[in-house]
C-alpha cells in the first residue's frame, strides 16, 4: 500500500507493540529526513491496534492484509506485491517471518502449511469479514465474537464504541 502499513504481530509483553512502533517511527523518520533533507514528522497519526480472537480471525486478518494490494488493483495476485509476507507464508520462504501457532496448525510440515495457506487465497474474503476487519482496525476494537469482546472489555476495563480523538488516556492515575 502506498500510504499505510499493516503489521500483524503477537507481542511478548503488554507494551511491546507501542515500543516497536515508537522505534520504527523514530528510526524511519530519521532515515527519511536525512535522505531527503527534510525535517518534521512523517506519520499522520498514532498507530492503531486491535486485539484479534486468534482461532476465528487470525487467518482472516492474514488474508485481509495480503489481499489489500489485489483489492486496490496494484497487483493481480498477492505474490506480486513485494512488500507483503504472502510469499513467506505461501511459498515456504519464512526465513524472515516467525510463523504464528495458528498458521502452523495448517499442516504438519512447511510444504503442507504453505499449500494449505495458498488454498485460503483461492477465494476472496466475504463482505461480512471484510467489514468486520475494517471496523475493528479503524476503531481500534477487538476483532472476534461477542464473548471475546466482553472478555477484552472486562480484562482491560474498556468499553466498546468509537474511540475518541487523540492519544488514549493513561489508566491507573499514571
């Protein structure tokens, strides 16, 4: 995509994604500013994040992300987009991607997983799943069934609905 990036990551700690995004934003901004002799920020806003109900929606998110360039008519097939992890997942070239456990359940070995992964892409995402992923990512809401959403709300003390503008308020009086 030309104006945004999707990362699908499983963090090792509560603040891991924020730290990674801060690091990427800082280093990439410095690199671009030096290269093009400019100053200032690059990013339009803060990153958005959504928790995903793994068993039901993780592979849907893989498909959503890796089919984005196809939906945008930038390429005809996902493997043609060089900035995608599709080739790592579908063609046994995962040297730079650590497979998620849900991906590993697709088969008993790398060739079986890669083949099963390619099969997932034989059809487009249905409109309902497409809508759910877009809504969750746009509003930073959990992606899952109602029970999953209730669990996330209770565990993290949040309520569902459209997020307000600006940086989220710190919890616990920090």
